[in-house]
C-alpha cells in the first residue's frame, strides 16, 4: 500500500517537474529578450531593486514558513538567468585570458624551498625533482622572491595540511608575486619527538617546532607541562636542540631531521592524525601545462553580501565543473578572496566557459595555474 501511494506521489511530482522545466525554458527565453533590450539601451544587466521585488513577490506567494527556501530558489533562477544573458550577449568574445604555456625548465635548474635540510619542504622537493640542486631559504617569501627574480627555476611551498587546513601566508604570497602553480605533491607528515641521545621523556622541559607541528601533535602534547617554543621550521627546531646540548630540550619534526642533527627519536608518529599529510605546490614564473593536466587553480574576490559567492559558483555548476577545494581569506572593505581548485583543464570548453561566466560575476578572477593533481618527479 505504501509503495503504491509513493508511486502515485512521484507521478505527480514528475508532472510538476515537466511543467517547471517548460516554464523555466520560457523564463530563460524571456531573460534573453531582456538582455538584448538592455544591451541596445546600454542598461546594466544587474538590477538589485528589480531582484528584490521578484524575491518579495515570490515570498508573498509561498509564505513566511518557506521564506528561506523560496529566496534560495529565486536567487538560483536569477543567477542562472544572468549567466545565460552573458552567454548570449558576449559569446562572440569568448577568449578567457591565461598566458600560453612555456616549456619546463631543463637546464641550470635550481629548486628553492623554505627551511633547512630535513624539513618537510626538502622532502617535497625530493619527491618532485631529482638530480637538481636545492636552495634552502629562510622564509616562504624568500622562495617566491627567488622564483620571481629567476634565481630559482622553481619553488616548493606548503599550501595546506589535511588536519590544520590552508596556510594563509602562502595564499597572500601567490597574490603578491603573481607566480604560477605548475605542479603539486602530498607529503605524509610522520611527526616525531626527538632529543639528544640518552634523553628520556621525563627530562624534557621545552619543545621546539613550527606552530603547525604543535597543532598537528596537539593530542600528544595535551597534559604535558612543556614550554612550546615556535620556530620558523621543524628542522630548525631540531638544529636548536643539537646546538644546545641539553636533555631538557626536544623538538618535533621528521626522522630525517633527527638523523641529520644527530638526535634520537624519543616518541615516533605523534601526530594526532595518522593520515596527516601536507600538500606542497610547485611555483614558477610562467605557466606550464598541456592537454593532460587535470587541475585548475583560480583566485577570485566577491563582495561581503548574501549570495555573492553563489553567483560565482553557479556557472561552475551550470557547466558541470567539479570544485575540488575552496578556501577563503578576508581582505579589506568587508570583502573576501577565495582560492578554488577545479577538476579539468584550462582548455576544456566547459571549464573555459565557466570561468568566463564566473569572472563576470565578481570584481576579480585570476587563474593561478593548470597542472597535474599528482605531479610526477621531474
């Protein structure tokens, strides 16, 4: 009995959906007519007052109980209408600006990373490059400057951790220096506690590490009355322990850092998440991509108002582009910068069209790179 009733209801829903799609098609055709009139009379496609009237009228029909759902539906319809209008009006100007790819650098290649030997940045560089010299620099910004000034062909920089999230400073530096992402890799972060040979846990009073190292090992550190001293890199912390030659000091970092500094692992695998890993990107002065690349990274800015982000994301949905990741950073004047990873290639027709439409919905959109999600060693 229940199945028959459900079947009857679904038949009615299907009938309503057919009516809705017929009306939706008609609405989009009328939107096209509106767009042509606005173009011919030099009228902006965006009319906030008219949009507010449409929303108020819809809510008056459905009632306060369904107000939120009604607003979401009407805004979706208006967002798709504006997208369709832009497609109709500006289809002849379909080029979306992104520099042509340059061939990978193969001669006199130097790769810069932040930290010292034994740092996770060195591990990422070793996964990505073979038989090239590495340049260990003090800060993330030093790496960007080295690439921008062509003192290094490539830079390897961490951009997010699976447990602690994105690294805001790196997002800001991508904007500041205009470098392109040309590859990436994931490094398994097996943090350990290290100290001088013969050190016991009860001897430790102070621990050195990068702030991310402390965050990733918070469960291990909880309840221990140790002073936690931040340093610019986990391997720097290991070097500080080796230099002090005192068993009261320990560091959190990689086993390689312990080996390079003559330290002993006091406690292995202390990260709170056993699957802890960090994503490292490769930056260069010019984009490097071909038809096999499968990831596109973009940056865009929206106003700080309800629905602004949805307006940018509607074209992605309409073109069937999968968003793999979205990260936000606040900027001045109550606006936000968003960093987004998309599945696809910059030259795919649907990606190209989605980005062109999305760029028209926000104040600023820039492609940061097109590259392989799992970049092979060069």
